[in-house]
């Protein structure tokens, strides 16, 4: 595992070529709705892989393709969701075998204007804490893909997990409020809604993984009415990683947000 985090790791995680190979992955437990470190590792890696563009977006696509990485890990992409209007993406993948299951994986923020607009439109849909209110930008992003997504989820018969990193984590949380999954694992999630929204999801198993000082998990601010959802699972950074940190690499609060660090530190 690497000891420093580069801007490439943070801003372009889909350009990596080491998906599912950085460390051994114990078997996934599709029957569990409690926190599982093994499940968290698989879902963190899927949340990193979804940043990789494939034929739905790029021609020619990056090699090896996202589909090839999935197949090598035993998964099959069932469907890819893409809204050109909001630049929202997600993939629905399934794992066969004796205990089949599916995972809905939302992509996080890329370096595009539409993603920045989504993140910055932080108005909350209800200012009254007694009424459910959510981040308007996140809500609009999910709305743009939900109809097709909901139809695909409705015909699945086995356990389904939701996951995502950053903006993708926020969308996975919002999706759980519309159709509850077996469990939700989020990585580096910003706050998504108000207290009433958090209360409405108390019966859904949501595990909010936070890497040490990840700055994205501190926004939008609580003073605007936003609250976190789910059970926090906090990771720690090995002290040796920041003793001799290169001058031009991301500062720690940003480095801790890089998807690769979630994979390495679970």
C-alpha cells in the first residue's frame, strides 16, 4: 500500500489500475445487515471503481475497462445509469454463486461544472426541523435517474446493498429513503438532510464510514440545519503516512477523502 496520497488519487480515482488487487478481499456476506468489515472493503472498492469511465461515456474507453475489473472480481454490471442533465452516474452490479446479491453504486463528484453545481446547491428543501428536508442539489441529482433506477431495483429478488463515495454517498443515502436496501455503506459522505430526515431512516441499516479528518464529512454545516445519518465507523490514518508528507500533495483533510485511502484503511 502507498504511503502518500496524490492529487490524482483524490481528483481522478477512476484512472487507477489496481482495483480489487491492493489487498485480499474476504468473502462478502450478503445475508448480513450489520456492519461487516469485509462487506465494507468490497463496497469501498466498488465505490472507487465506479469513477472509471467505460463505453457508456468514453470512446474508446479506458483499458482495462470497468466491466473487465468487475468480471475479474466475480461481478457483472447489470445496468448503468447516466443523466446528461445533472451528470449523475451509478451502476447496478450483481454477484452470482450460491448466495447472489446486487449492489447499487453511485459515483461521487468529478471535476465537472454540473457536479460542482450539484454539490453547491445546498439549500435544504424544508427549513422546519420537524419536516423532512434534504439538500436540494443532491435531491435533484437523484431525481434525474430515479425512475429508471427504481424500475431496475423492483425486479431484483436477492439482497441489495447501496453504496457510494462523497456525492455518491449522499445519493445512496437519499435512495435508501425511497426504497430501503439490505444495508447502506457510505464513504466520505457529506451531510444530506435535516434531523427529521435522519430520524426517518433510523430503521435502515446505514453505516457511515469516515476516514479520520476527511473534510467533506463536515459539510454542509450543522448551523444550516444539516445532520448526519446512520452509524459512524471511523478509520484512522497510520502516523507514518504524514511524517514525511511531500510538499505538493493534498493536505491531510483532503487526502483523507481520497477513495483509495478508504480501501486501504478499512
